[in-house]
């Protein structure tokens, strides 16, 4: 991970102090941070160093700097774009294959957990997203964004706190899947998404798990065909 | 993820141009980037903006800036410390429980994949780390760092390109596990680690998978005891 042997710069050290402060004060997404003057006094640091530290925190998506308004805790603090660095995996076919392998390990069990733990509001959200993806597919419009949201809503319903942070990262691959299957999985996507949503709504873990397996199997078959 | 609705600053845009350049030129970890003068010409940007962009890339661990020497591709480009923002999950007991739940989904299958795909050099590495953890445990020294390396070596042997990026993130929790089990799992850790290493060396996927399950079961039992 981060090379801890390298010397930390002053702004890096101050950014860590600010993280400690966020945790101590239990600041939540959307909360405003104290202004630069207050922070530089509390942390015993120069204002320009505090400003540099804030830029580092913004680049890690821990805070959001709104010009003229102030600095706020980000909506999913610490979740950066492409956190596992998939951009830097050169072989995209291998990446697609291996991401799908990881989805097989995670998503069927997560669907089962969602069927067990989903509350009424979760089920409404999952069903609504299932409807939206179906409409987009039928209209031959881009459904990838809503597809990712559908799987993220299931992850959230599992009530495991790690899973909702993990699944959007793994499913950042959905656009790659859609592209590599030539966008030909309309009928199968609609049917298996519906079966997953219905099984979760019926609180039937095994049915949800099997529906998710079927969904992934269709994807793997098409991807293998496309890669030949 | 990153809020794409917010305006990107000039250094952010330039940092994306530099990422494109890294990908186009297929620069690998340890490779040196062109210097500031060359980059500012190629990207048609001011040198101070290029410098700001490099700081952003360094904070995302894509490049490493070595004072007086130059800027290099980081060893695991794009892998930042705590990429899923676990720091910001307040309830650490729930986090420990849920991370272990995710380890149950991933690690037994990964151990099986490693048993199938490990090469001789992988097996040597896994066995050596298994030995090192055993020595540290017997000497009552801190084994957490080597324990994480042991599981990371297994992930690497799976030959799935996503898994080695995922497992160290999930296993960043090992120090929390060790702490919450009161560091009492010496005998079980030694025995199950050895069984995992031997099964991978014997290229026996099912035995490796079962050994990993047993390892995780011991952990879950102790954690539940400790949480009571």
C-alpha cells in the first residue's frame, strides 16, 4: 500500500491531524469543517499548510471544498474513484474475466443476505431500480448507471457495512461487461434482475442467491462468446 | 464515488492527462516520468499546474516524488491507504464482524484458486511467510504484518488480477482481529496457516479451501467470545 518508508510532508501530517479531528468530533457526511483560521489555531499550523492539507483530503474524497462556502465532509468519505487502481491493469479482457470471477464469489451470498435483511424501504428502492433498468433496456437507452445502482442497492440491503463500499468498486466493471457482451443480454438481464428483486422482496435467501448466480452465468457465457 | 457534478480544477484535469500519458506509454511501476519542463510542453500547461497535478497523483499513490531525483510510477499505482474508507466507519465491532463475513466469502475460494494456479516461486514465498509468522508467534512478537503478507501472497498466487488488490484491503483488518481476540489464537493460527500452505504446495484446491474455512472459523469463534 502507501509506502510508509517515505518521509511525510507537513501537509500530509496535518491532513492526518484533520482526519483525527473528524473522527473525534464524529463529523458526518455533509457536515461543515471549522474554517482555516480556527483549524490552523487548533492544529498549531500555518494557514497555507492547512490549505495544502485540505487539497490532499479533497483529492482522497474525504472533504469537498466549495468555493466561497467552505469545506464539508464528502458524501462517502475516503471512497475515491477507482480505489483499487483498475485503470492501471493493462489487459482489459483479463480484468473483465477476473472481476466477474470475484462477482461470483460475492454477489450470490450478498443477494441472500439482502433477502434476509432488507427493510421495506430497501425493497421499494430495489424494485424501483429494477423497473428503471427495464424501461431503459426496452427503450434501448444506456442502462449501465442504473444497473450499477441496482446492484449497489442490494449491497446496501445486506446490512453488512463493508459490502456497500466493495460492490460499487467491483461493479465499476458493468460498463465493460455491457460493452463486451455487445449489449445483447436485454431479455436475460430483465428477467434475472426481476427474479432477484422479487426474491429479495419475498425474503427468500436461497431464491435470491440462485437468481444472482443465473444473472452472472448469463454474463459469463456472453463474455466468453465475445472473447472468442 | 467521486462527485462528478463538481467542477474539476485545472490541476485535476492535468492529472487526468498525465494518467492517459502513463497508460499510452505503458509506464510500469518504478519507471521515471518525463520532467516538468517536458510534461508542461507536451500537455500544453504551465509548470506550476503540472507540479500541482503531480502532488494530486502522489496523494493517490499513482506516482512517487523523490526530491532531487524525479517522479516515478508508484509500486502499486492507484492503490491508496484505506481505499474503501474503513477509517470512517464508526462502529469498529460491527466493522470487524462484517469484514470477517466478507473474508468468508472470498478467502476459501481464493485459497482453492491458489492451490490450482500457484507456481514454484509462489509456493516458496507462501511457505517462507508461514515459517516467519510461526517464529514470530512462538517468540510472542508482533506477527500482524507478516500475517497480512501471508494472505496477500496466497491472493497473488490465485493469478486473478483483482484479488491481490482486494485482499490486502480486506485484511487491513487483521490487526483489529488480533487485538479483539486478545492475541490468543497462537496454536490455531500456526496449525491452520501450515495446513493452508501445505495444501497449496500439494496443489489440492479442496484441502486448501477447507483449511482456510477452518482458519476463519477459529477467528470468528474467538471474536464472538471477545465481543460478549
